[in-house]
């Protein structure tokens, strides 16, 4: 159970980084900024924030379970 939560946490954090644009190059970020609408950008950031939040919570719960048991 703890291992599954740790894996889900890492995957969700990476997914959030991709959605927020943190794992792209500067040129790719500029291209994305100029080709998407404001609504699309806000939706992408919202999904990224939720994904990172779920990932961090899942990772810490998995870490606590791993250490406690």
C-alpha cells in the first residue's frame, strides 16, 4: 500500500510539472504561451496545481505509512 502511494505521488508530481510547463525548455514555453488562449492556460495551471497537490499528499501519506509500518 505504501509503495503504491509513493509511486502515485511521484507520477502525479511529474504530471503536474508537465502541465504547468516546469519541465519544458524556454523556447517551448514561449511557443505554448503564444499559441494557447488565456482560458486554456488557466485550465492547464489548475490541472497542474491539483495534480501536484494530490501527488504531494499521496507521497507524504505513503512515506508515513512506509516509516510507521
